[in-house]
């Protein structure tokens, strides 16, 4: 790969405590994503997608191995420094969006800028620009509580983008979107990747898995990452109606969590 690697996992394993037992959620995962690249992580519910995104974004620490952002081993940094790198370089879209209720759209998008003292005119103009870009600028002064699902998704994406992240991590971003909003989101992701961000999306949405704009698709199975495929390959010949697959994950027997 000639393009510059922005984010890299090297031999990442992650154990969690499960009652008195230890569970291995990620097993020796290695992955490098370059500037301008858009990759997808797929795999059944419970296979470790959200955990891997959390480790890539520095929200979770690997139990083994390391994560590098722009060549810096963030997983080795002290908490405060790691939080700072994460805030400046990583945009994260939570599966449940994690918007702050009772706050306006604008204030939600301003949150990542607060430590820079950017709740000022400059911060506001950046936040408004991010909301505008996603077509929800007109809702800036409204509380997030009253928005539709698709509008909330866009506000959350604006918040992930407002710092101009090097890495954009999105956890099942189309789960609550209808066809036209999903298409708009995919176009946004393409534009972001074209702008030089490394974009990593977890999804089992066939609309994403068959999208030719996706560069590589990795499958996680029980915490093990398989070599990449290209868009469309994993769906095989079976044609599945997209509208029933947005949420309904194929699941591993004995697993039911997403
Ligand atoms: N902090 C935790 N404590 C216990 N189990 C966890 C924890 N985090 C993740 N897991 C388990 O790890 C597995 C992978 O979870 P997750 O990364 O959310 O998978 P996915 O996003 O692919 O559905 C699940 O079985 C989940 O229950
Ligand atoms: Mg998940």
C-alpha cells in the first residue's frame, strides 16, 4: 500500500471479564487503514466489531498488541494524552448515537471543541458548518430530543466530524436509516474518505457490503479477523431484500448480543 497508513492495529487481543471467567473478544487482530480509504468490518452479532472500533479509537485498551494513529502508539500513552489524541484525531459515531438529551443540536456538536475553548464564534461556525454539510443546519437551535431518527444520526455524525478527524469510526451507521438517508450517508462517507480521512465502518447492512465505493471488507468471527474481500463478494449470489436486513444480524448460535 503506497498511501499513508493512518490507523493500525498490530496483533490486538482483548479479554474481558465474564463473571469469574476471562473471555477473549478479539484475537490477534491486525489491520492497517490508509488515508482516503474506506473499510468495512462485518460479522455476526457478538463477533467483536464494536470492541474493535473502541480499541482502534483509543476508547478501550488492547490486552495485547498495540494501536497506532499516524505512527504513534496510542495504546501505550497515559490516559490523558490518549484522550487528547482521541479527541483531536478520531471521530466516533456510536451505534446508539449518544447525543445529549435536553441540549440543542449545536451544543451537542460543540462538545468535542470545548477543551479548545472553541465554544466561541469560531467553534460555533465550525459546528454550524458541520450541521449544514449534513443537511441539518436548520435544526441547530432545536433540542435533539424532537428530531427524527435520521436527523439525530446526522447531528451525531456532525459531532464526529467537527474536529476534522484523521480517523472516522462508525458503528452500524445505517441501522436506523431508510434507503435515501442511507444513500446520503454513504455519499458522505465517500466524500470524507476522498478528503483524506481513514474511514472504518462496522456493518452488516447489504447496502454497505455491496457498495463499490468501499475499498475492503473484513469479517470478524469470534474475534478473529479474516483477510479482506471487496464489496459484493461476501453477499454471494443470494439476493436479500435490503430493507429487512438493516437490523437483523445473522447470529452465531449461543450469541445474541450486538
Ligand atoms: N466489557 C465487556 N464485558 C463483558 N463482555 C463483553 C464486554 N465487551 C464486549 N463483550 C462481549 O464481547 C463480545 C463482542 O461484543 P461486541 O464487540 O459488542 O460485538 P459486535 O459489535 O460484533 O456485536 C460479545 O459477546 C460481548 O458480550
Ligand atoms: Mg456492535
